[in-house]
C-alpha cells in the first residue's frame, strides 16, 4: 500500500511541478517579438474543464501542458488496476463463502480459491466460513477505498485543467507593477505616524 500512496503522491507532485513551470516566459522570444505583433488567441477555462471532464488529460492538452497528460493517464491506469484486483478478490471470496454454506456438494469454488484448507473436515467449515467473510470485507473495503481515490483524482484532474487555463491568459506584462511608498501621517494632537501608500499600475 505504501507503494500505491507514494505513486499517487509522485503523480500529484508532477502535476504541481508542471503547473508552476509551464508558464515561464523566454526573455529571448520576448525581446525579439514585439507585444503588438503577437496574435493572442482567446483561451477558455470552461473548455479546458469540459475536456478534462469528458476525457482526463484532454484539458491539459488544450492548455498545451502536454507533459501532464502521461502522469494523469498513468494515475488512472494504476488506480483502475487496483480496483479490478480488489474487486476480483471480493467476488472470488464471496463465491467461495456461498459455495461453502449452500450445502450443495457440486459447488466447490472454495477449493480452488482457498486450497490451503482441508475441506474433508466438516467440523472446520464454520472456521473456514469466518475466514472467507473476513476476506470479503477486506477486499470490498479496499476496492471502495480505491474507487473514492479515483473519484478524487478525477476531480483533481478537472481542477488542474481549469486552473491551468486561467494562468494561460494571466498578465505578466512588465507594466504590471506594485509601488509601495512610505509617508508620514500627522493627526491633530498626536505624534506623527509612519504609513505606506500602495499603488497598482497596469
């Protein structure tokens, strides 16, 4: 399980890394091409959100964040694999449990699923049955946990596409500045107080 959680953490870290580095501006290109000559194409966050909702990773492609898509697809592939494995174990142990308790000698799935028990000892059936029940609960809980994690990862994929789309049109012009200038406030009958004037230029 530690490997799974580390894998999920690695994928999320990769998404955050590319989120913060994909919008770096090249000084060379900025000096060569004048701003007035750049044809700005409108970028719609709603489109990126919809694309990632329909097909995870597609919104990131729309945002031109191509390196994120393999992380997203790998995450969903890994989570889907574990869901299938735990669901398979749940179904197998459930079948073994019912075959053991249906008093039908022709249904013996438990011999294949859990062959280590000696099923010739009828007095042990209740003990075996309890073991099957514990495995049913274990695999069902793990399957449901990974379904919840997958749903969370799906929502994270949509959120990442939406945030990334907003940053596409984020103004990083040199004229966008914040000026902070200190000044003195001189209230009546009081000692002067140091203040600050903050102005935003864009």
